[in-house]
C-alpha cells in the first residue's frame, strides 16, 4: 500500500461570517446557514457544528489516509488561530495553511506556525496583481501557496504572470482547475508556467456530483490533465468535510485506486507520491485496513 495524502481539506471550530452580504453560520446536526440558506454542511453525526482535527484524523485512519493539507475558505471565516494549534499538535500528519491577503497578515500566520497561505481567490473580486509583494515574501520564506481560481479564465493570465515572477514559490492550484468548466484546460496548464506549480483535485467529486460514483468522467479528466502537464504535477484532494455529506471519505479517492484506466504508478503519484514531495511530508504512519463489522 502506498502513502495516500489529501491535498485539500478544511477544518473549523465554528462558521460565523458574512460573504457578499450573506450569512454563513454553524447550526446543529451538521447544518449551517450558507448564503442565507440552510444546508447540510457536515455529516449529521457532527452535531455541534465543530469540524475538528480529531474527527478528520479519525476519518483519515479509517480510510488509510496518511497525511492531509488543511486549506481555508472565506465562507468558513479565518481559522488561523485554531489551525495554528492544530499544526503544533498534529505536525506529523497535517500541513496547515493560514489565510492572508498581504505581507503583514502572511507574517502573522507564519509566526503562528502555519506552513503556507491558502487564497480562495475565486471569491476575490479584485485583481490578483496586488498579491505580488506577499507572494515574493512567501517565496523567500519557503512557504507554500494554495489558491483556487474563478470558474472562468479571467484570473488565469494574472496568475500566470504571478507565477513567472515567483519561480521558486510552490503553488498548488485547487479544485482541479474547476474541471467541469471552460477554464479547465487553461487553469491546468498553469503547471507549465513554472517548475513548482501543481494541480490538486480538491472537490472533484463535488464538481462531478451529478454523474456520481465511480465518476468515470472525473477519471478521464485526470488522464487528460496528465496528458497536458504530466503525472508528476497532479495531486488528489477531497474537499473534506463538505463532500462527505454525499459519499464516504474513502469513496472520495477509491474511485481512483479501483479504476482500471490508471496504472499503479499513476495512482501512486496522484494519490500521495507527488504531495509527499511537494509539501515535504516525512514518514507517515502505517494504517492497516480495519474490516467493517458488516463485511
């Protein structure tokens, strides 16, 4: 069994914020007010609205996922304080990102022990160019950038320019380049703009939700992305916990591990090998398969 690493997860103590004038607020039984609408944000057994590291790690152990990257989203509110505690406590398993939009915020996140910056730029209404001073500082400090772009091509050229000016900065493009939208090819090909750019598949099961498990079109899109940029630039991500309201955590990757369309080497690179090198994970625990009672 090879190492499996999830390049796109989320954690929060509580959602309590406003985005574009609309409310996001944790309720009970896994529900939240999201953009003024009540939705099932978490599985219903997460009754207190807390999306904790301990529950994530329990899911990881069950699904045999050795490590995970924790990114952030504006809709969850800034979780820098909580994630700095998580990073200190679980540094062997979790790689936690801060949220920041300028150099001073990035310095504060790094001082708190966070190992990169996550930018949900798909919710950013301004230009990306003002981010350059922060990215240059991150490049000097060896921090990793995780960024999700809008579901069209309006941010692609700006992102390509930022990559060209920060060639040593490690950049992970999230949501698999918004794979089900017309911007997919151009977002994925950002990996060709620099030697340190990878594409991670967080949310790919959400984007192909209408097709549902085992997501044959998602597998074909992964193969297409590999044709464009190579297997060594692609990483699996789940978008935990929101995606596991529809499927189990293991299902968010075993449609890859079970696919007859991919070789074992391709699966090893995509499911963990590339992420282990990119994020610098050390030795991960051996996680034996535990049989379900119902088997």
